[in-house]
C-alpha cells in the first residue's frame, strides 16, 4: 500500500512539474514577437536567425534540454506563431523526412525547409549546420514543395548545442 501511494505521488508531482514548465514555456513564447525571425528567414539572413534563436534558447531552456526532439519542438513552436505561414513537422519528402517545412498558403509565396542537428560540442556547431543543410539537398527534401507548385524555396541547416545554435542558409536548388 505504501509503495502504491509513493508511486502515485511521484507520478502526480512529475505531472504537475511537467505541466507547469510547459505552460510557462508556452506563455513565454506566446508573449514574444517573432516577426523578426520570419523577416530574417525571408531575407536569407542566417546570422540574424541565429541571434534570435540564441536569445530564445538562453531565456527559455535549461542546458540539460539537449535532445533533438526537444529542439525540434522548440523551433516548431516558435515558427507556428506566425499567421502568414503553415508549419509542417516531420513530413515525408524526397528520400526521407525533413524536420520542419514552413510554407505560405499561396503557391506564389515563400516556403522554407529546416533540418536540425544536435552537436556533440560547441566546436561542432558550424560543421553540423552545414551537414544539416547538405542533407536537405542530398535527401531531396524540396521535392514535395516543388510538386505542390512552390518556386520560392529556401533551406536552413540549424545545429544546436545546449543553449547555442548555428544557422546556415541555402537556396532551393541542388548544388552541382
């Protein structure tokens, strides 16, 4: 009986803790204006994107939050704040699944593919962002957007290490 009570309280406390933290994170993100992030994406300004994301990482997460799924959810949550774009997560395209696709409701509008990597150290951030960008090309993630009729496709490789990130920009074409 005592073991059952202890297990119940552990589950209850864990649930309350998780819900409180998730609620706080959602409120913090909802209060932010991410127009600057979208402007940077539209302008191909990877440096500005990295600055905005690094500020958010610093303000909202623990450096213990370092799993790829965590960063994926973090970035998808931020990007989904825009009313002018649709955000798709883990969509099959080409030879695999891209992490995040962001697209205008109009085929004449912009579309973006973001591939994420988690680096093993701070020194690997730049190389991993390049690898993420190259994966978009190698795995042909742009095929779904092209098949839908999008012509303005930009690509971003994003790597994370704890509270730091690096962003690389690429146009929607396959390198020769």
